[in-house]
C-alpha cells in the first residue's frame, strides 16, 4: 500500500476508520454556527502543534515531545479532541515534521489512543470517585496526562520493534529510558493547564461542571 509496511498500512486504515467514525458523529452545521467551538478546536490544534515543535531525542527517529492531549480532551470532549488531534498531525505532516508513512501510526497510537484512554479515565473518575475539584485536577488531568505519555511511548516503542525499525536494546536505551523523566512534567503541564482554565475560563471546559465539582461542596 503505497510503499507502507504491513503495520503502517493497518494503522493507516485504523486511523482512517477512527476519523470517519468521528466525522459521522459531528454536526458541522452546528460547528459552522458556533464561533466558540471553532475557536477552541482550532486554537487547541495550534497550541498542541506549537508544543510538538520542541522535540528532543538521543537516537535519530526516536524523538520525544510533550503531548498535552489529556488537557485537550478535557477541554473539548472526546469527538472534538480527536478531530483537533487530526488537524494537528495533518499540519505536522504537511510541514515535514512527521512523515506520511508514519501518519497512521502517529494518528492511531500517538493521538487517538491517548485521547480515548484520557476520556475513559475522566469517565471512570466522574462515576466512581467523589466529584471534587482536586480529584478532577489530579486524577483526570495530572495522573492521566502522565500516564498517557508513558502509554504513547510504550505503544510507539512496540511499533518500532515489531516493524524492525530499531532493535529492542536501542528502543530501551534511547527511547523508553526517557519515560520517567517526562512523567511529572507532562502531568504538571496538563494539571496546570486545566487548573488555569477552570479558574479563568470554566465555560470553555467541556468536561467540567460547576454544579458537580463546586456548587455542592
């Protein structure tokens, strides 16, 4: 399939299926009429893309960067976060920061999976834990953010190994070894983002409800 490996082709098809499913469940008529949603979705895409420009790595091809996807999920909700993530990876690929052969892999493993799992953590927290401001910030934002960068790097590390791009020792020593260094920073980035948004712009946050987290306390 256009010079792709089998795994890359599977990820391309999987990510395409995710985007088609999302698009079918989004009202673009409402999106066109709602300036607030337009600004939030496009603004989130621009902010995440800007953050992703700052990449570091020990070995070429094994670069790492902060994700910020958990905060974007809490801000926009599941469907708009997936669409915003699609815009982000599309622009990143068009501008040459990522390759087209990795588009499906990055979209499915690096964006869609962290967003979906972040939303699952939020849902579990909302239904199973006390609905408290600090629970929201520390579990849904800080903990989920830290967990998602670990999940993304583990998934991509597995892909690099299975597709024969890097051997296991290189992946471990040059990529996975960086996970502990990123956990706290990624969690703090997402936690601080959501704290500031809740304080100054709570109406922007799709997943935060005053009546549950504040008014009843």
